């Protein structure tokens, strides 16, 4: 008896997903609870596991297909049924309709139709076996492949007339292009970033911070910290604590607009941007004002690992009131981060670089970092934005202020 594999409930406000990839091919044996297929939504990626042991007899939704909740993904045949029949064949890598590969590129299909070339006989070189224009041109030039012969017409031989040399055709770069559909996550990132630009009156203010004291404290205590708490002592714990203190003093940076109202958040849920191979996502560390530096570092390490493994839950991405993003880990020296709507502020960290600065009338080499605060000018005034950034700078340059809550 066949068991249907359907799209599960994906979470609040999510009605559809994109089939990311199948971990099994049709005809392969499957163990109970073994991951079968990966679904991508606009917020998270999740795996659908096998409801029982057997054989994956049918794949109904191919990679890249958009499916809604409850849609049929495939069918699983029981072990008993599988033993009586041969496994379903694995779909061949071809370009004809119904195959598991991508449909041919439009330019490839046009040339194939004009020259009467069978697309099914061509092995595509594009993504997931897609036949590209260059594949068709190569097949047309191969020995034994030609278009239908033109009819022979007997006519008197005309007097030869010299003709100018034919102009070489312009190169067609489309044969070297690859077209890949954006994932749901990438589409959502693009839409939200553009919405933030279109909606908010976004402005960025800059400052720089001398990281000497924080780096010295980290070097002094990192081994003892890791031994006691089981987490590495990074810079993010200091930045989160500094931001929470500044948010308490400047509540507009922790607010949002709801219609004609300003909503001031009396809690501090900070989003920490994490880069993954599928895009930038922002898991949220809740109630940061109630956490120690150790608690913050543990939470960030856990969320970062689950983000990169695709194991985040919807609630891990919701409810943030302020965001921190660190382009410095990739070498960025300065940037203007885009707001994570509907939040009114985002802090950009950058690369720590030794630079000459004036200290008490003398030039010294110090490890410096540029900070950038992008904010919604509809909510936050320039004075408030500058004051917020100065408070973050003061706390980081004198970390004892974080411990003493000054």
C-alpha cells in the first residue's frame, strides 16, 4: 500500500514553499524518519522525513517547484509491496518534458526547432542538466547531425558575380549565461530590503571606537571564560550589552511605527545577522537585558550554528527590536547597513584595523573600528542617533561601564 508524502504545516502566515532538493531518487529504499526532501520557505528551510520504511516509488513535485500546504510531494511504497515489484526507474538526465532536469533555455529550444534537432538526445551542461544554446549549437556542428535538406532545383548556372565578404556575426554571450530561479529566502530578502528603502526615511551616522580595552579584556579572560561557560568570548557579547544600555537611554532607536502610532518596546530582543550559503538571516536573542555576557555568547553560538545547518524555527526569527550586523568578519571597513523593517535602527560593525590616532597630544597606533548606525529618521532624530552611537563607543572603550551599568 502506497503512503502519500505531503507538504506539512509550515508555520504561521506561510502558505507555500519551494522544493529545494530530494535526498532520495525514485526507486531507492528509505528508512523510517529518514530525511526525504528539503522545502524552502521565505523564512526557514525544513526537511520532510519519511513516515515509514519502504521505497520511494514516485516523486510528484520536482526540485524548484512551488507547492502549497497539503500538496502531494511523492509516494512511498511499503517494504512488502517493494519486494514484489522492480523499483521505479530513475528518471534519466534529459531535457524533454516530464524529465527531472530543467527545461531547455528558450534560445536553445528556438534553435533546436529551427534546425529540427531532438533536444532529448542532447546532454545539457547547465544547472540540473538544462540544455543551453551552446549545447544545441555544438550538437548541430557535430558529424551526422544536420537539418532537413533543402529541395534541389536545377537551373542554368548564372554568371558569377563578386560579392563582398560577409560580416562576422556579433558574439552571443547568452551561451555562457546560467539562469537560476531565486529561492524563497532570497526573494524575501530582496523584497524586504527594497520595502525598507521605499518606506523608511533612512539615514546613517558614523563613529569610530578604540577596541584596545575590549581586546585586552578578551585576551585576559577568554581561556577562563571558555572553561567556565563552555562558550568562546567574542566581541559580540560586549556589543550587545553596549547596545542595550544605549537603547535604554534612547528608546526611539528601539521603537517602530504602526500606522499613526509610535510603539516603544520595553524589551530588548536583538537580531544578530548571520551569513549562510542561502543568504543573510537574522535570528533573535531575546531579553538581552536579562542575560549576562556568557548567556549572550551562548545564545549567539547556538543560533548561528542552527542557522548554518538550516535548523532554525520560525520563532527564532521573529520579534526583533534592533539588529546588529558584522561585516568586519568578511573584511568590510565601512558600510551603510539597511534597516530590518519595521525596526528603526541597525548597528553595523566592521573590521578592526590598526590606525594612527591622536591620544593626549601624541600619535599612537590603536586597533580601531568604524561603527555605522542606520536609522529611520521618521522616528529617530539626528541628535538621538549620534547620542546612541556615542554611548556605544563609550561603553566599548571603557568595558567596566558594562559591568557597573554606567
